[in-house]
C-alpha cells in the first residue's frame, strides 16, 4: 500500500510542477488606479481585457476600496481594455503588451443621465453592490461543466467542498434560491449536485439575507443566500438529465433530475436508486430541515438531541459492507396571484444497509486495566418521508405572512449481533430494534410595518413528536448481574418498550422601534411550553410466554414533564461611526412539574440572562463581530425520568427528577476580510464557553458494564477554540492555509472519584488548487493533527496525518477525467501504535459537444481496501477499530441531457 501511495504522490507532484510552470510563464502585470474627475477613488470598478487572438482568455479585474487594480495579461498580445463604473462613461483603450510591466491610471467622467449605459455594450463579469455580488457565469466557464458545482468552483471567491457545501468569501451559504424562489429546502447540496450548469446565467450572492425585506437592517442576520438566475431559454422550459449505470457484481445506478420553470410555476423532481453506497440525504441535510424551522430560541441541547436520535444515527453511518438506496424528491411552487405563493415538497428514502466493525477497547484509569475485543454486525432497514407545505402572502411592502406545515414519518429496524470477549465474559448478544416515529410541525410568521418608526412581528410554532422504539436483546448468558434479576433459561430474551410523546407550543411577539437612523429599541414578549410523557418497560420474555418484569429492581418509568418559560426581552441597538452595538437583557420565569406514578413535584425559578453583540464594519469586505450570551438550558425528560432503564446490553441509566438548569457563558469573536482585487480571503474566529452549573453524568464501571445517573454539578468547566484560514489566489493557483486550536477541561465522576480531564488539540491544513483552462487541474491538501489528553494523572498523545489529492482534466474538448486519492495515518505515541488507510477513485466522462448523450467509466475504491482503521478515546477507554467498507466498484454510466 505504501508503494502505491508513493507512486501516486510522485505522479501528482510531477503533474503539478508541469502545470505550475506553464501557469506562471509569459505573464505581464498592468496596474494602476481608477478615479473620477475629482480624483476620488472608484471602488469595485470593472476592468475588462478582451484579447484579439481567439486562443487567449478574457481577463478582468475589480478595483479595491482605494481604486487600485492589478491585471495579469499574456505578453506580446493585443487587448481591448474597457473600464466601467455605474453612473460614469466607460473608457476604452487598445493595448499591446510587451515584456515589461505597465502602470496605467484611468479617470472616468460622470454620466448621470445614462446610469445604465455601462450595460449596453457588455455585462461586467462581476458587479458588487453593498451586500450583493453578481457573477456573469459565462465569463468564467468553458461550457464543459456538468453541474452547478462545477461552474461555482470557477467563480472568484466561491468554494465548493466535496459534500456540496458552498462558501463565498469564506462564509457558508445557508440558502439557495432559483429565480428568487427557495430551491427545495434551500440546502446547497441538492442544488449544486443536480442543477445543470448550462441552465445558469448569473449567480447572485446575497449577504445578511432576510426572507422578509422589511426586516433587513432590523433583525441581525448572518445568513448568506445564493440566487441562481436562469438563462432566458430556461425560464419557461423543461430541462434536466437522466443517468443510468451498471457494473460488476450487479452494481447499478439510476439518477433522474427533472426541472420545469416558468414565471408562475416551478416543478423539480430528483430521483436516485443505487447500490454503490451513495446517500442522497445525510445528517447535515437533516439538520438543515430541523434548524430552519421556526427557531425561537437557540438551544444547544437541540443539536445533541437530534444527533443522538435513532434516525440521525443511521444518517451518520457512512461506512458499510452493503448498501441499497432508493431516494425521491419532488418540489412544486405555484404563484396563485401577484401576492400569494404556495409551495411544497416531499422527500422520501428507503435504504437497506449492512455494517461490520471490530474494536479493541483498552480500559484504563481503573483499578484493574483490561482489553475488550468487540465485533458488531448489523443489518438495517431505514424508511422516512418528509413533507412540507408553505403559503407566502405578501400583499404589499408593509405586510408579510407565511404559514408552514411539516411532517416527518420514520420507520427503522435492525438486526445485529454483538460479540464481546473480555476477562469477565465471552458473550454474543443478538439485538433487534424497531423504531417508528411521527413528527408534526406548524409555524406561522407575520410581520407588519405599523408606522415609520414601528415594525412588529409574530412567530408561533406547534410541534408534536411521537416515538415508539422497541428493542430486544437475546443472549445465552446473564448480563448486568446485580442490576436486573433474570430467571434461568437457555436463551435470555430481554424486551424493552418505550413510548414518548411531546407537545411544544412557542410564541413570540416583537416590536422594532426605530428612534432614528442610529438608535433602535426592540421589545420582546414570548412563551415556550412543553408537555411531555415518557413510558418504558424492561422485562424478560420467558419461553413459556410469561413476562418477568424488572419493576422490583426499580426499572420502568411512567413519567410526565411539563415546562413553561415566559420571558420579556429588551434590546437597544445603536451605531457609533462604523460600529454597531446591541446590549440586551431577557427576564425569564420558569415553571416545571414532574410526575412519576402519581408522585408529583413542582419547581419554579427566575433568571436574568444578558446578551451583547457588536459589529464593526470597516468596509463591505472587512468586518469584526463579537457576541456574548448567558445561557440557561433545562434537562430533557430522558434525563429526569428517575427509574432505571436499559441503555444497552451493558449499560443502565437512571434519571434525576431534581435536576434544574445548566448555566453557561458563551462568547465569540470573528474577523473577516475579503478582497476580490487581491484574490485574498482571511478569517479568524475564536469562541469561549464557561459552564457555571452543569448536568453531570456519574458512572460506576464494573468490567464493560456500567451504571450511570445524573446530578447537578457546580465546578466550572471551560472550552476554548480558535481557528483561522487564509486563502490567496496567485494567477492560476489558489493557496489555502488553515489552523485550529482547541482546549477543553471537564470533570468526570467515575467509581466515586472526581477527576479533571484536559484535552488539547492542534490541527493545521495547507493546500492549493489550480484553475487552468486547457491543462489538468489539481487540488492538494495536507492536514496534521496533534491531540493531547490528560485523565487521572495519565497523559495520552495522538497524531494524525491526512493527505488528499483531487485531479480533473478536461481534454480533447469532449473528455473529462477525474481522480481523487486520500491517505490517512494515525499514531498513538504512548502505545507506539500506527495505522494507515488510503483510498482512490477515478472516472472518465465523454460527451460530444452539442450532443445530449454522455458516457462515463468510473472506479471507486481502486485499491480494494476492505476496512478503515480508526481510533477514539475518552477518560477510561482507548478504542482501536476496524470498520469494513464496500469493495472495489467498477461502473459504466450513460447519461442523457434533456
């Protein structure tokens, strides 16, 4: 494997060296300033250089804040330079380059009566207006791009990662629109991987995006939207593509995309059927659905609740030995009138997955250290359907109404076997699960401009959740002795039934009072209510059909939890020069009640939670933001239910109905600078958290079996992160450097001993990416990680190395070759353990110009690697695991473009 890696790396470096030498040769630099007749600089003016020779590229530049520019041109070529700025007469110049750099300044004359004249003769490649950047896509693409992602990667300042996430100027795009209408859910992944590149005319980047125009400047928005403008012949047209494929060992692929757009009706349909292990819907997509729906309060616990849900556990699983995916998505939007839009989507997925892993768990920092050898094999079936209906009513610029209805239905089942070998037992446990869940949400948003000074909003959400998971463990040996009482049988059948329901109603009314252009006063009044029930029964199913319940051991919950939070908020927003400040204070009154088997307890308390935000905007491309907040988070019903419950075949948990709220400080500071002129992007972020009061898990460990409960804990714990990234494009190569440092200290209570554990990590990545038009393009990244973990006086050190190479070559006009290679190396410095893993994929695509037919040969997992070696650690376990993956897959694909 190391010989393969060395050979591959050598080839990549030779290609890079050749490409770089070609890219940096034969260049001459034209620079200067663009000003008006009064010598005032004109920022964001466009300089366009059109070559007379057909084999040369069009070049362009954009002026900086001081009006300066730089333009790289090919030596010994003749160009027609056009300098333009809205409201000024464009200036033209014919220029023949020599071997020498040149300084050339431009003075533009006012043209107040013809503000749009600049657009008559040509469209600028980039137009920058305050929070909006508009790209003319045709100026940056070759016509060989297949999907939107391929076109976006060629736009200055735009980055698209392999998962389909988009960043502009280093900031993540949170919403994608097509012709000013939300595309499906607004998630970038569906858009960039499915919209055909040849349908796109322009791309608008909208910073500080707000769906309700009247609230822009009132609400603090960190959202960034991407608005895809279609070509004229695609604005009332059916377009899309269909891809089919087959391969060795009965591999197959079917992937149709269909889009219909007209001024009043938009219809999108996407399908995917494959057994290549390709998931069309991931956990990050799931978070977009959940987080984008009526967020009234920032709740850190919501993420962890979603992350640990049965549905999310399946979506997070990316490594399997066999996988079949069936995915379909349908989206429609209809303009009923000039003021009303109705839209909706349905997304459904059905998949069958098989997984296999082997893990060595080294238990440390206990009285008698030992090692467990665990093998887990699972067959999973997952089905879900997600639907949403939206009604938008905008009668005028002073009023906006939106109604959303959302439904999610899931049904997951699995059949797994866990084999464990450890000093206390050699056991095999068959685990069966069946999880059905229903989630309904309704959300209303209403905004109205009451007067010139006052704007009011109302947001209300109702959320219903009904989960019914059933788990069954079968084993021929007793487990959890001393915690559960089992009757002797050849096979022990332990059945767990859980039922949980929740009704949540949230509402907030807010008044935005604009005292003047520099002073605003905002008042909020809101209520959050939650009514929850949780039932579980753990029992042994005997072979004669009788039930041996564990109620005498303290198992089983019939728990109720009601929670009401009423609050009043006051925010004062004021501006001093280029800085905006907003101190705020929220007064909360909490009332909650728990009930277990008719034993009820009621609690109440009040809290004052301050907030503070500030923004310093040096210019459109340089900003400094600071946020501070004191947070309170209350326990979930699972943490409160105070009878025993089985968490797994080797874990028992008991809640604590006396838990109150966690209290913690959060502060973030971010600096961002971007320059289209210098092709420079710089970001620096730091965050600090201090937990004052915390809900802490208390564990008792006996071999691999553990008993856990929760208590309130008042020792302070801290978390600090700092990260930075700089990106610079020099001619045809963009260089990226990023680094991150993380510090975390937490207390752990294990076997009646409290210890402070400290973890530190440093990660840095250096990479570069080429942007040649007629040569191979290569992206190389190298990442180095250092991890240090101190627990119970012991120190563990780990290092990771990761190398990634991505190659794309468009050649002979009609061919596209793609290849990627990844190499990972893990080193446990204390135990002198080294693990490596590498994988490679490649494809060759052919489509004759102006032909709708395309052909592709692809190979995934070229080296036929059968498992990934991974490592993890916590306070008392160091895990070394092998996760088995799909074998080599060879495919032939046929595509047809509509």
